[in-house]
């Protein structure tokens, strides 16, 4: 049993602004923090901390950021043998500007992430791999090639359709499970408002090309739901004791859901565990650092 995550690795720099910013302005920041990130890396950390053997596939540059990202993943027990280190390329970087009150703007430089290759990622899938989890921060052609490969024929292919980009829809027919948040769901299905109830979510069936596919939607503080051709399951969120920083909640959910499927947990119980883990993560600062250990989840 194991989970392979093919996705992005970024070094995030978060800058806290003293006031609302306007274009053209220069502001002195009050504090800055550097953190490891990228949807792929965050989800790999969540899966590993939930106890699944986890392999990361992707690419970093041959720079200090890349070394730091690999070292941090290794510290969480994630196998990074299939993260390519690309000579002459820069690692992915995200700059996050946070205004007082929490509103933020994020600028991402994809760097090496967009050069991550399916051929390399194939090496991270073997006979005991049960789950292949991807997001949309790497090249869509590379993901499609990976999904279509013989090596991935026996695994559950999960696409977290984030961020919402039109090309991502190409993968839906090839995936066994698609995970969206409310905004992404409304985007892909061209809805005029975000879904909130199970009834709102039934339109997900338009995305199902085969009876064995499932759409999962995360609903923030409401919880999450899964829609199949003939099934619809809603699982309420676990109320968070405190909400400190929701960044990475979606990644926590995806990583834990993938680990649950790897460990043979049924879908409804998996949604419950992923909700519980994500609820813990919103009570802590940061994305990857906020992922809980299996032992912390009731
Ligand atoms: N305030 C909250 N209280 C409890 N659980 C929460 C809260 N916010 C999020 N969650 C949990 O996290 C999961 C993912 O959250 P959400 O749907 O907001 O994803 P997201 O928009 O991808 O998150 P983000 O972009 O902030 O990482 C939810 O399904 C829920 O289980």
C-alpha cells in the first residue's frame, strides 16, 4: 500500500502588510515568514503524517530553495527519490501578501514545477501503489500521460482540480475521483453561485463519465460531500476549536482522503477523517506545518 503524489513544490514567502495596499505603493512589511508549500508538497505531507507510505514526484531547481524543499519532505518521511532536480532551473516560489484582516494576494512563479515529467513520476508507482494523487499546478499534458500509462492502470487516480483551470477538465474522464472546493465546483460547472447543500451538488453527475467515478466537494466550515452516479453522501465538518489560518485546509483534506483510500477506509469514513484532519489544520498557522498526525485525529 502506498500513495504517490505528482505535483508542485514551492517555497512560500508570506509578507504581512501594515495596511491595505494599492498598486504603485511601497510598504514596509511588519514581518515575513518563509515556509514550504505547493499543493503537491502539502498533500504529500498530509498523507505521510496520516500514516501512508508516501512518494512525491515532481521537480525542483538546483537551488537553495529546492534543497530546502527536499529536506523538509524527507523530514516528514516522504520519499523524494522521484523529485527531479533540474540544472539551471529555479524552484517554484510563491509570494503571499497578507493585509490586516487576513485578505491576501498570492503570486506564484511555477519554475521547475511545469517541467516535471511523467516518465520520472512513473518510477514512483509500483505494484503496491494504491493511489495516485495530482493537482493542477504541474503540466496538464504530463498528468494526462501519467493517468493514461499502463503503470497507473491499477491505482485509484485522484485529481484535485485546483486551481480551477479549463485544461484541467481534460483529466476528468481519466480520473476515478475528482475533488473540488466550492469555487472550483462552480467554475467547472459554470454555476452562478457556489454550492452549499447536497441538492446543489447533484449537478456533479454531469461530470461522471463512468459509474465507478466519484466527485468529492469540500464545503469549508460546512464539511464535505461525495456524489456518485447513484449515491450522494454529506458529512458535516468537525467544528474547529479555533480558526487561525485556513490555508492548506483543502490540501490537508485531499492528502488525508488519499491516505484513507490507500489504507482501505470506506468513502464515508474517509470523508469523516479528512474533515477531522482539516478542522485541526485550520487551528494552526501555515499549510504544510499545520497537517496533523494520525494520532491527533479522534
Ligand atoms: N472553519 C472550519 N471549521 C472546520 N473545518 C473546516 C473549516 N474550514 C475548512 N474546514 C475543513 O477543511 C476542508 C477544506 O476546506 P475548504 O472547502 O475551505 O477548502 P479550500 O477552499 O481548498 O481551502 P484552502 O484554499 O483554504 O486551503 C473542509 O471540507 C472542512 O472539512
